[in-house]
């Protein structure tokens, strides 16, 4: 079975392939010549993920899933949350986003945060949602060059290395996306 992963983020795609590709072949909108950016301006991760998936379902009639992810920082009342990609500016620049986060948290001792991923699947016209959460702490400085986005600042609970200092396989084992994608993978296996 083929399924569209509604993303233009190559990091997300390779993380998802490590988990899902044994069940189904993942294809992207770009593989189908669809290059327009799909709006992500709803107030929740759930609505954004559903919108992306529905947009491609309506356009192609194919089975599709989308992931929307946010970094939710306790002391910032859940920000940047749904605004994680465009926290510092419309450019979606990870370096600038991390600098803004460090500035907002300057002098604040509560550094608790979590990544939350919501995956919306549309399979044969029916909608299913899967969630994954990893809890951790925002460091005072960047550490590591792996991963993407806010990974160099995020220390998962129980770990001494950030998500940018561990291998991609290890990140998949503990991460928000890994958890949500395994739920999706199990679901796809169960209906085969
Ligand atoms: P698509 O919508 O095309 O899938 P995107 O990069 O816009 O890609 P999201 O809106 O889901 O993806 O993600 C919002 C931002 O959250 C993303 O740009 C990163 O800065 C950050 N992010 C998402 N997943 C992350 C992860 O696993 N580690 C670190 N940061 C992450």
C-alpha cells in the first residue's frame, strides 16, 4: 500500500520512514508534483494536521497522513506551541527560533517543556488521530548538531544528551514523532 505523508520537511520524512516504511510505501506531495504550501494557521495542532491531510485527500483521493508538531513550554503558557515553525519570523529559521526562545526564558528557572505531535490520518475517507508527547527541559545553550528545529535545546527527561546529540534511531525511540508514528504504524498493521 502507498500512503502520502503530507510534509515538505525532509527531517520528518526520514524519521517517519524509519518507523512506517515496513508497513506502507511513503510518498510525499512533491513526489506527485504538488508543491504549493498548505496553510497552517489554525489555533491547534489537531486542526492543522487535519487540514493538511484533508487538503491532500481532496486533491488526490489517496490515503494520506499529516503531522503537526509544537514545542510547548510550561513557563510560557504553552508557547511557542502551534507557532513553533514561525516563532521568531515568517522565515521558519530554526536558529532564530531558538534564540528567541532563549531570550523569552532568560532568568526563568522553570525550564519544563514538551514536544507534542499530532498525526491525522485519512484512510479510505475515514479520519484517525494519533498523539505523541516527550517531556524534557530547555537548556541555557545549544548542544549538538543532529536532528532539526529546537532539538539542540531540548533535553529529554532521564537523558544527559539533547535530541540533537543522540542518533536518529535513538530519537525515534523516545520522541513525540516516534511515539505518534508507532501508533499510526500499529494501526495500519491492525487493519491489513
Ligand atoms: P510540514 O508542515 O511540511 O510537515 P514543518 O516544518 O512546517 O513541516 P511543523 O509545523 O509540524 O512542521 O513543525 C513546527 C516546527 O516545530 C518545525 O519547523 C520545527 O521548528 C519544530 N519541530 C517539529 N518537530 C520537531 C522535532 O522533532 N524536533 C525539534 N523541533 C521540531
